[in-house]
C-alpha cells in the first residue's frame, strides 16, 4: 500500500488483508536502520483478527522516499500526518526501539490520534555507544555488526530460531546493509539525543503495554520498567530468554502481550 506524507511516497504492508479505515487501525513503527519487514510475524494476525494494519517504512527506509528525519519529535509529527493520510481518526501505535520512542512522543503530542500503545524493546533513555555512532557516521560495517550482535539474545547466537528457515543474524545484516548512506547515523543520533521519554510518558492517556526482553543489552528491562512506571496505567511484560528483537526472537509471546491492548 502506498500513501503520501509531506509530498513523499510512503510504503506500507497490510498483513495480507485490505486496509479498511472502518476497522480499528494498528500502525507498526520499526527501529533504527530497519524497515517494515521486522513486523511480518505480528501484522498477519492483527490483519485477520478485526484490525486494519499498516507496517510502514519511515522516510528514507525500505521503499519509502524522502529525507531521513533527524529527531524523535520530527518522526512523531510525521506519524501524526501518516495517521491522517490513512483516513482513520485514530490508530494504535506499535513501535520497536526507535519506533517505540516515536510512539510515546506521538501519543503525548497527539492524544486524540492514538488509541493505544504497544512498546517493544524500549527504555527510558537509549544512549548509543560512541563507537557505533562513529561507525555509522563513517558508513562502515562495524555499526551493522554491533547492532546485530548486541541486539540478539544470547540464545539466538547459538541457533534455536522458533521460525523455520529464518536466520536472524544474516537477515538483520542484510536489512542494515541496504540502508542509504547516513540513514543509520541519523536514526542512532536521534535515539541518542532523545531525553524526553519520561516527561512525555506522563502525558500519555491511552492504554499501553511494554514488551521487554530479559536479555536485552540495548534496552535493558530495568530501564523499560522505569518508562512503564511513568506511563499512567501501563503494563510491562518481560519475555524470558529474549533479546532486543522480541517480535522475531519470541513472536508468539510478543503477540500475546500485544493483542489484548491494540
């Protein structure tokens, strides 16, 4: 499905079903350096269980056009325009990592547009290691290798993917390698600079669930719980033996945590 925001085409997948603006909408927001494909194991369930689904590519990611957005606030404003472009009045936002920060900011800025939040692999702050930022700025491979290595749970480094035929490490490297120059740096710098999550969380008025991995090295669950505590009536679910990519590492458990909220 193609939409337009700020005059630029936006690409989204619909979970294999027609997007019907009369149904409750769920918009999936990917993390830094990734694209809509990280959500394919959740979008199909929602699309065939009474929701209309869009898993989007942020500008300059995947198949979407336009310049990369350089701040979480800018991405939140863009997401509000995206909701308008779909023809729905409001939507649930499900975000991973950077996308989860965007979802929090959007819900705080535009409460009438956001009916629920599903926040995966998120923390009250997301500082980025200087080595990663330097590599991203120089467009070297090290940042891709570090994001993949630190992002995967310990069990996945030894095999054991629950989805047959899916090799998370190789697929992650392939998606990251497909980015245009400077996109990964723009994403990581936006996460590194964003310090407003706790303050913005207090303004969230919709139901929210945080899905955290007990072995997540990039967004440790203790910092995720701190963010959950700042969101009124939010719930935190910690998935055992899981790293940063819970929607791929533990798709069933992630879906179970999300589906009663969004």
